[in-house]
């Protein structure tokens, strides 16, 4: 079983992947970290030197090479490419649905996400524009506002048990 965690920047994919990995005793892969490790550069550096298109190609390559039995914490933009959305269908896609207010609270001082920039209107448009893609790709939707990571992980396990 391949479990993909999806959601906007700051929705908690990386945090929840770790909790879920303990509960299910499954290894987890953090796509952003893997790409940073392979490229020997940070994400802001990759975007700065090679551009977003290059980063997106690396994401697709990595998606094609993920192991069968694991949890994959995806990058927030993985749902942008049609090809990626098709690759996600090979596993169970769990969308962490966070509200705009929650995302803003969590990312208020964040400097590590190159696409979290501009004024509030730009950011909100970016967030809103992606929501249909997260929804369309999801097998399971988990609302994450005001929940602790361990609660979210337990809810995911419960939903997986009732998911066929
Ligand atoms: N359930 C939660 N409750 C409170 N804070 C949380 C929760 N989940 C994550 N956070 C905090 O929110 C921030 C973003 O979380 P995280 O890095 O896991 O998000 P992400 O979805 O992996 O983002 P990205 O797509 O940019 O990698 C972190 O500071 C994390 O500690
Ligand atoms: O939402 C996005 O497009 C991104 C999210 C992060 O996880 C990183 O993959 C990168 O900063 C791009
Ligand atoms: Mg992350």
C-alpha cells in the first residue's frame, strides 16, 4: 500500500507523515527532503538557480520511483501536473484540508517556501486556485483545523480501515 499525503503548504503533511509512520509501522518519504538530498541544494536554492519547472520535473521523477509499501509526504504543488495526478492514483491519496486562516497562522514567518510570497491577496488566490485540484485527486479528505497531529493520524487510520 502506497499512501500519499497531499495538501497546501503548511497543511501538516510532513508532521502527520511522521505520526502516521509510527502508527502504521510503515516507512515514510518526504519528497521535498529527498529532492534536496538528491540535488544537494535547498528548495529555495533549486527554485532560484534552476526554476520551478526544473523542480517539478524532479518531483515527477521521484513520484515514478517511490517504493510500494510506504507513506509519501508530497510537496504542496504535486497536484499541479496531470502526469503527477495520474501517478498519485496508484496509491491512496489522503488530502489534509486546512482552512486559509490555519495556513496563514502556520506560515506567518516562513521563508523556506518560495511560492509562499507576495501580498495576502496573491497568497489567497494561489491557495484558492489549488483547492479544486486537491479535492479532485483525493481518495480521503481529512479536515485538519484545530486538531493535533496525533489526532489527525488516528483519524487517517480509521478512514483507511473503512476505505476499500
Ligand atoms: N496539526 C497541527 N497543529 C499545529 N501545528 C501544526 C500541525 N501540523 C503542522 N503544524 C505546524 O505547521 C507548520 C507546517 O507544517 P508541515 O511542515 O508539516 O506542513 P507541510 O504540509 O509539510 O508543508 P509543505 O508543503 O510546505 O512541505 C510547521 O511549523 C508544523 O509544526
Ligand atoms: O506548494 C508548493 O508548490 C510547494 C510546496 C513545498 O512543499 C515545496 O515542494 C515547494 O516549496 C513548492
Ligand atoms: Mg512538507
